[in-house]
C-alpha cells in the first residue's frame, strides 16, 4: 500500500483514491522508513481504491480496523475484514481492491529482518485469520494488541516513545518468527526466488509493450519459454493470465489519460493497445464501476466541489 501521504498528529495518514496508483503497474515499490523508526508505519484511510500488481523488499503486515479489502497474491485471493491481519511476504507480487476502510500498516525492511534473523531468506510468514484452536486465537489477539499499542504510542509520542515503540516492534517480530513462520528448504527457496525474479522481468516486458498487440507466444519466444509453460507460470505467480495482466496495465494508463487529458475515449483506448472497444469497456466497468465518460465527469465534479469550498 503506497499512495500519497500527509502528516497528521505525528502519524502518517494515507488517503487512497481510485486511480491514484496508476503508475503502480507491476512495479517495484520503493519503501522509505519513517524518519524516526526503522520501519514504515502508518494509518491507512482508504476511500475505495485499486492497487495493481506490485512488490517491495519489505514484509508487510496489515491490521484492518474498519471496512475490508481483497488481497490477491499469486493465485490466492483473500478478503481482509475488520479485525483481520494480513501478512504479505517480501518480494511477493500482490494487488489490492478496497472498499472504504481504515487499517494499520507495517512495512518491515528486509535489511532489518536479516540483521536479527540469519536465515530470513528461507523463511515465509503466514497468519491464520480465523484459528480454530484457542491458543492460536489468543496469540492472534495478542498480535493485534501489539499493533494497536504501537499505533497509540506513535500517535501520542510521550517522552521516551521510541523506547516503547521499538520494544513493541521487537516483541512483534519475535512472535512472528516463533508462531507465524515456516522455513523452506534451501533449494526450494532458491528456486522460488529465481521464479519470482523471472516473472518480474516478464511483467516489465509486458509493461513496456502494452500499447501494441503483444501476444503470449511472442513473449514466450522472447524469454525462451514454451507459450503454455509461460502462461501457467505467470498465472501461478500473480493470479492473472498474460492477457488479464495486459488489460490491468492498460486500464491504469487509460484512467490516467482520462484524468489528465481531454482526448476522446476512443483515442485513449487505441493509444494503449485496446483495439476491441467492447472488451476494453467491459474491463473498465469492472475496474471502476462506471464508464470512462462517467469517471471523467465524477473527477471533474469533485474538483468543482473542492474549489467552491475553498472560495467559501
């Protein structure tokens, strides 16, 4: 999660809007830690958004306080509801589709984890959001409490707040390591990392060529794969087929051009490789719940309201 941010009461509050992440097409998200702590920590206030496939070199923990969102990671799609915790491993390609929600987000850099966990590269983290065992449910509630205590300490920032915040952070990491992690075999971890890196190269290739009629076979030939094998590999790693991913990219570009230019909708569709108007329109409606013309009008209406309020 990485939209624009602003400072409020000492805590960074992030407000996401549909289309705000248009440049986030399967890209490597650069995460900067807060200025006074070793992690990225903030309260995310989302009015409803879509964040396309991306990855980062940080372990991400999302504690949903209000509302919900869908998290897609590989072929797995999970609904994160109020009270749930979602863990996204470093390097995993993932996407978000949110309704109005509020969540605490921790992004812990690999460098910090490697400092304290020598075998970090071979470890995967996972949390069962609805454990059946009472002991596991108690651990999960403790995990949530630590996240919320970190939020309170960081928002109020009493004297010596960094001492308390960091002690909570290390308690959290210790619990994650001992209760929510599993080690993968050396060869398996190496193979998995290699596959992810190759997928990222393929996605960058599709990003660069989205404006023309790029095919699965052409992409497979470029990387020296069989077309069927490449299709299965991409689907397994990001949860989208090659064609679906291309349309995800194209919708990002189309939305950005709708917001920033006065060009005709047909021109914008063609500019970004959507020669089949009917198919492109269906994708746009599914993504933004409206037509391109309506999306442009809605954005214009919001600008008028904001300007009017400022004048008053």
